[in-house]
C-alpha cells in the first residue's frame, strides 16, 4: 500500500478554512495511523512517505494555483486527486469525503466493504437528515494504478482560467464526477434545502465492483426502492449515455502431456490443441450470429472479443502439457448465458470435439447483458460507450408504484485518457459537469412530483 498524498501549501489553505481544518484533522489522524502501521509492519509501511508540506513538491505556478484555491469546487477536486486511492486503499479518501459531507450537514453512513490492502475500507453513503434520498448521485472513489500526482498546466496561447488543464490519477476517472456531483447537489440544496438528494461513493469499481455489490445487497437499497433516479458518474465527455456493452469473461483451457521436443509424438501439445479454438474465438465478434458468432445490435454495433492473456508451456524444448487463455467479450446484445453457449459450441466445433480443450466459465462467474440507460432529459448529446461501469452491479428494485428507477450515466472527461498516463481534463469540463449534473438532478426531482 502507498499513501502518495501531500498536503497543499499553507497559502492554499487560508482561502478555505473548512478544507484546512478537515485536511489537518485528516493529516493528524492518518499520521498516527501511519506510525502505528510502521510499528506493526515495516514491510507494509516502507513505500509510504510521511505527509509533508507540498512546498517541497514542484509548484505549478502561482497564478494557476490561485485559480484552484479561489474555488471551493476546484479545491475539493484537487484534494480528492491528491489523496492516493488505488483500488484496495480507499479509506483515506473515504474519510476525506465523509468529513466534507458531514461538514455540509449530511448524515454519513460508512458501509464496510471486505477486502482491500489498507485500513478497513468503506462506501460513503450520505443523505440529509430529512430522510431517504429519492435522487441518488453515485460514482467511485478508487482509481487504477499507478498513482500520478496532481498538476496544473496552462494550455498554450490561452490565458483563460477555464482552459487550465488538470492532470493526475483520478482527475478524470472518477474524481471529476465525484466533485461535480457534490457541488451540483450543494447548489440545488442551497435553493431548496429539503431536496431529497443523496450520495453513494463506492470503492473497488476498477477491480470487481465489490463496493457497489455490497451496497446493492444491503438494507440501504431496500425493496421497494425509495429512489426515483440514480445518476452514475463516469467520464462520458459530458454526453448522456444511452447504454453500454455487456460483459462476458472466460478462459479457454487445453491439457496435454509433456515430452521431449525431439520426440513430440510421445506427448501431446496443449498449445497445438488450443490454437484452433483460440483462432475461432478470436473471430466470434465478426462471424454472423446465424453462423455461430456472437450477436451484434443496431445500438452497440458488433460484439468484440479480446484474448488478453495466454499462458502455456514451460520451455521451448518441452512439449507443453497445459495452456490457458483469458478472454474478455464486450457483448453488443444477448445475455452472458447465451454468449457462453455460443462460445462453448465454437470451441467444440473448432477442435472437432476434442475434450482436452474447453471453455472454462467457472473462474469468471461475473458477466452482464448490455444495460439500457435513460436519456429523457433535454439538452445533452446522447451516446453509447464500450466500457463497463458499476451500473450492472446495482440491482435496483421497483418503486412502490411499480415503476422502475431511472438510471442516468454522465460525467466530465474522456474515457480515452482515463487509465492512461495522460489522464487530464480542463477546468471548463469540470464546471460544465456541475451544470450538467444540476440539470439531471432538477429533471429527476421534477419527475418525482
Ligand atoms: Zn471509472
């Protein structure tokens, strides 16, 4: 575990006393935690660096910093990004978000989520005392590795504040969504303090969705559903997403018998056996469904297949006794069960029924069909995306009146930079996202009336 977090310089803090106090509380409690960890396990604590003033980190230029410092919204986003929260190590950022929401009169429930490699991690569920939220804003607080520090950059030949580029791990995916959702809701609550809004910020989205699954199965997601709408935050380039592809994951496995490579007839090559199966599986997205391929749809286009990993053999002079390939399928149509049947048949046919080669679904039971999302709010570009989200991990019950809970997916920043070394977005993207979330919140509240 690592804690790549540095406190902002003192000049940052003077402009926002709340953030100052919460960061200092955060820093002092976690310094204690770090000290305790170091005492217990030097091996665990060694990659950690103590929290230190950021004056020792390279400055991105006074005037750029001032733009961020002057805005509670941009400062909140910065603080989120500065707290490292790789999947499994989300408790520090969770504490920070929880304290921030408590300071803004939210009742916060820290919902424990098993797993992780740092201090006990939890989802942050928050609502106003007035009762259960009817519009739920949700995103995730974990990020993919590696941690990349927060930095600011002025885009050449443009001196406007809105063109400032903000980089760092999670700056887009999904801390931009988290920050914009919080500030959009605070704006709405400013005008209508009784607006039934709530937040759910989950852990583990990038690795398995355990955070959302835990929430989904908990009493915080009751039947019938108290929610009218759930607004999911992920990088969508500020477009409203009508749906995303489904997912199916499996291994193709082949077994053989080892022998000296000079006498291959004494053994049986697992690699030779797996090749025709993989070659067929690789093309399943391009083969028409009526010829045994995976289905396409007008909405999502073709199903795509990625053989992302192959493990086989032990040495070039040994006939390989085992081979295994990991495959991820992005389903454009159909259910995972239908997809499994198509894969099973394809492997069988490609290998002439060789029983030493088979598709193994047991180690990847997860999978979901393409979810359809709502787009009935005017003023947005509408699109579809090819990446997975936590949407399928939240099983929403019908409402008391029998209606289903609306689901929206929207957020700032591009998926094309998320997870990359260039993860970044502009101040304008962030500001526009606050307006977008406001629009969605207000539409969802109106639908409720
Ligand atoms: Zn994400």
